């Protein structure tokens, strides 16, 4: 259907295939009113409106505006000698009154069937106008406008606004309503209404998202970070779509679904914005929740970011590829609107999966460091995952190394200790504990012994001298 429409536009340039209409409707009438347009005052109002449109700066000619009260005036039409010709900036026109139209209507059959055919052109035009432009109750009529440019192009919006401004002209008969209608007018009005609400949509989406994220992570800085890692990439994706479908940077592929299509379908950005935010927010929360969890377990900010990125990498990548395949299938559709929608969603998912998650989010979080959690107080950062993987020894901090044993971690699942008297290993924990060393009062061959506890569990025995000591396991 789209190709047929394109073919029709090519064969009938301008707005021939999509005219717009001005409804001239007498005021103070009801739905049951009959024959309310059959008056000289009504015909004069229609003629004045038609001439006003022709004389405007909207680039309309006599061939672009059609009504029951005006027709081009030329020497080839003998009727001009019987009706009044009015000069316009685009040529002379015949302004028809109801009395003249009634005379023609009453004699139309005889005139149009005259053997010499001298009135045939006018009669055919008047007959077509009455049949096409007057409703069945003779209570309203239309002024048909065929625009001299593509009705689907960017000029249509300003043109509609210009026509509406003319229809508000105070010189027009106030006894009638002048309403602009037509498919392109409806689409333009829908677009204007949608984009008028678009800032509200963006504001509500951002506001609700920020409130929920702030309440969840108890931080005022995290929502600010989302503006960089969530909303900015969305705008970048729309920029790429404009390059593809309006500027035609992929035309060399010679594949219509990714070829230049002209103006964007207006509801795609509005509808896809919230969908893209939802998809990106899901992946972002998967990653950030794991980073926050590691930070709660006393990892440094840098170690938390790397650990969170590593632990969520496979699931987010798999989910992103699945969504990209699902959306990507729609690119093969023959409907341009769906092509654009599928392309935007596919690129958005892939960009978020392989660029935003792996590069932008870690970079922004690294720059923010501990300020990212403000005003929330996070546990002291005492464990560096990188140091642990590098094989460096970690020991209890703020405790005399001569008083407590040396503790080592084995993949964070066991803690081992060693001293002069004994060595052993205990199943322990998945987070750095607080270890308390207290003097047990027991005496052995090596002197007074101290026990190191995790909760109530003894995880080491040391030789201790003096009072009780405390330390934190790094």
C-alpha cells in the first residue's frame, strides 16, 4: 500500500491526492436544517472566502481552490457575460450568487445538452461542484484546496496554520462558521497536540524515575547520574535515526527499510521514548544494584564497579541480544513506520548493551566515586578486589601484627589462619567480617592465648600479650 501511495504522489504531484477542505456552515442551524445554503448571502460568504484564499500569500492559484460560488472567468466561457467577474491577484474569477446558481441549476439539463455545446464546460463544472462540495441536506458546503506541494511534506504544517489565520479574518461573514478539515489537517492537529504534550511526557517520565531511584538507593546523586547514562543515549539514538531516514546515510545499501524516507512519522519518537527509557532502565538497574551490593560489602568503589560489571555481564548481554533479535525482525516489514520503529529499538538495545553498560556507566560512576552515594553513608571501603586477585596478602587492620594471626581468603568462601602454635581453616562468609580478638585467659606452652571470633565462632587462636584487642578483617 505504501508503494502505491508513493506511485500516486509521483503521478499526481502536490496535494491532488490529499486535498483539504474549508467547511462553510451557517450558524444557528440544527442537524435537521434543510437548504440553508440556498441564499445570496451564503453564496457571497463562500465567494469571499474563496477569493481571500486565492489572494493570500499561500501560493494558491485558481486551479488550487474550488467552491460552488467561484469559477475561473475566461473568454471561452460565455457565462462570464451573464455573471460578475472579479479580479484577483491570480486572475479573474466568476463570483456566483444563489440566484445565478439557481438559474443555472434549473436549466442545467437543457444547457448541458445544447447541440452547440457552448455551455457544456460550465455546466459540467457546476454539476461536479454541487455533487462533490454540498452535503445531502444542502445545509453546508466545502471549499476544496489542493496544495501546490507534497501534502506529506514539512510545508503542510505552516500552510494549515496560514489558512486558519485567514479564516479568522474579521472581514468574513460572521453568520457562518469556517472550519478546516481533511486527513492532512487531522494528522497535523494530532501531531501538534502530541508534541505539545511531549515535554510533559518527558518530565513525568524523568520525574517518576528519579523519585523511585532516589527512594530505592537513598541517594540524590544517583538520579543525576541517570541523566547522563540513560537520557543522553536516548537522544543520540534519535539522532542516528534522523541520519538514516532523513539524510540517507545508508542509501548505499540499496535496501528500502534502511533507505531515506523523508520526514519521520511523528508518533514514533513520542511512543518510543518511554519504551527506550524502560528498556535502558532495566539493564541499568541490573548493573547498578549489583554495584551497590558490593559497595555495601565494603568493597572500594572501583572494585564494586568492576565486580558488578563482571557479575552482570553475561545476563545483560544475553537479554540485550534477545531483545535486539525480536525488534530487528520488524525491520523487514514493508511499512515504513514499523521500519523506523524497529530500527530505533534495535539500535537502542544494542547501544545500551555494548556501549552504555560497558563504558559510559562505569566511567561516570568512577568519576563520581564516593560522592555518588551522597547523602547516604556507605561502609568503610576496606577490600580491594583487584588486590585480592593479584595475590596480595590482606590482613586485619588496626591490629598489631604480632598479636593476631595472619588471615588469608580463599575465593571469599574460607578463611585460614596460621601462627606459631597451629594452623587451620574454617568455612566463613561472603563478606569481610569484623573480627574481635579477646584474651581468653587460657595459658599454654606459648603463653596466654587469645581467640579471634566471627560472631560466636572462633576463627583463630593467637598468642596475645596484654589487654583485649579489636580489628577489622580487610
